């Protein structure tokens, strides 16, 4: 085997390469060039809520996804540096406490009980418990009109029970396994109304196959302050709050609302001020 001669120029290039490596040019030391110490950020969202957080064959979409993507960019991460993780409602606090995710944007209402376990940036959306009705229904005009109506919510949710206990004691509760099942029942007349947060209802009603078939009641039965959850004591909270303020200021927040909820004629509240939690 012939050995190639090392020229003076080759030796110089080799020496420079060693110098760059020694000065920290390796991948492991340069991970944080765009993102505060890591080459990716892990974000929790819902995977099954159209209009808010949904995994599709094309990727991830919804208002929560748009908010999270904007925040991540302000933190120094491009879209291809985001790792999305499914954050089911019952798992959110545990995921943050274990460090499975950096933050969670998943219709995550800020409550005193949750604030004992995690910190919240925001709120970034004020939602309300509402009902979804058939577009041609002119009988249900107020929560009281839900008396004797067949009211659907998903199994395990407290939304329908809240209505029965506080507003319409004669409502006939129907528990279905999924919101999609409730929508089918609403469409074919098996139920009269579906209840949960208005943002979630708007997301489902905005799907192309349901366009023009449903409408929101606009009852605003509760306040749901959606926040971005972070681990207790995390310095991300202040950074995320700043990003949310910038999202509102540059118009990106309004654009995200219209693109994700517009087809359902969702009458959203104005963007809430950081720290303004409505009881």
C-alpha cells in the first residue's frame, strides 16, 4: 500500500481542524446555538383535539400547536427542533414534574390545585364551558332550556354534571366515549346538545365534514383560563410570558384564532393579559 505524502498545506489544514475541535467546535458543545442549552425542545400537546392540538398524517396542527410553535421560536428553536409529545389531561402534572417535557400547551386550565404542583405562563386564551347545537335548533337559547334535553359529554368529564347540578337539573345526561361520538349523536338527533369548553367545541365544529351543521350556544357557563404549564420553579415561565405578549402584539395570536376556529364562527374573548386569571 502506498503512503501519500503529507504536504505543508495539508499539514496546516489538519492543524487548523484540530484547533477548531479543541476550541469546542464539536456537535456536543454546539447544541445550544439556537436554543438555550439543547438542540431540541420537547412540548406537550393534545393529539386528538381538532382546532387545538391534533396529530395528522401531515404533522401537528391547531391553536395550541401554533402558540407553542411561536413560543418555541422566541426561545430559539425552529420547527424542526420541536419534539411533540402527547399530553393527556391526567398525565400533565406528572410529565412536567418528571421532566418529560419542557412545557405543555394542551387546553390546560389554570387552577389553584394545579398551581400547587406546576407553574403556569399566561393565560393565552380565555375559554368558557358552552354547548354545541345543531345549526337549525332554535329551541335551546339559554342554559335553562337544557332541562329535559339530552346532553352529551365524554365519559369521565364533569362538564355535563356541572350543567345538571347548577343550571338545568332536569337535563338528561348522555355519556359517550369520545367527542366524535357525541357529534355523530348530535348530527343524527340522538342527542340535543354537547357540552365542554367552547374552544374545543369550535375546533370540532370547524372540521370540513361538519361545516355549517353546528353552532355554539354562546352561554359562557364557566371561565377556563388556558395556560402553558412548566415545571415548578422553571425560569421558562418568564420567557414564555414575554413570547406570549409578543405574539399578541404582532398580530400572530389573532391570526391563529381565525385560522383554527373561524369556520365555527367562534366568538373568542380578546387575548388575556398575562397573569389575569378570571374566576
